[in-house]
């Protein structure tokens, strides 16, 4: 897949505005990105209300390389995911209250189990509600390089995987 910056940025804005309408990105929280190719992505810059983001609030970033100016610290986790799985085309990081509360139910555990829900069939490969989906949970860490390393090690062995929670913080989904 190869897409130009403007197309990727439009995708970022659509995700961010969608999340903003649902109050999933209060204040300046959250981050959104769209992969452009194997080397670059468009990602929201640090600060600013992501629910109101414009083209000026989106930056071009290398998936593996020096951090661009205006990069959010949390953008590192987007890059880790893109390097981990070439099929990931976009990443959304939200602070939706249900996700934050779900992450807190996992105190002392490494996942939140979703089971018996009709909506599980929305995930590719799940054909029935009579199944379970374990969503990984990571402890919150302000050191994004360390958190990225931990996430990469653990997520590499989980397939399929569509997202993870950071305890007391929020959700990353792709």
C-alpha cells in the first residue's frame, strides 16, 4: 500500500473527528495515524484538540527513524505497531471512558476478557458470540520507548490482535 500524505492526513482527520464527536479524546489527549508506505505515516502532532484537528495538526513521520518536530511521545507506539505488522494501515489511540474503566478491571492481570458478546463477530475470523477475546493490558509507563519494547515483545506472540489497553489510560486499536 502506498498513499500520499494528503490522503493519509484526511484519514487521520476523519478518525480524530469521529473520536471527538464521541468524547473519546478529551482536551489534548489521543493520537491517530495512517500508514503511507513501509517507511512513513501521517500522525497527529502533539497538543491541540484532536477532535478538531486540521491539516496543520498532522505531521509526516518516519516509521523507523528520528522523531520529527511536534511529535507526541505516544506516537512511538504507533511506529512500534507498524514495524510489528505490515498489514496495519491505521492506528487510533483514544481515552474513551469505557476503555479506561475496562483497563482498571484488569488490576494485576495482563488482559481483559471479552466473551459472550454478539459484537465479537465484528472481528475478522470470529464467527460466533460463544467465544472469548483477550485484550492485552499494559501498565502505564511514561517511558514510551520502554513501553514500546514491552508491547512489541508481547504482541508479537498474539494473533489475531486488534488492539490493547494501557491501564488507567486508554485504548490503542488498529
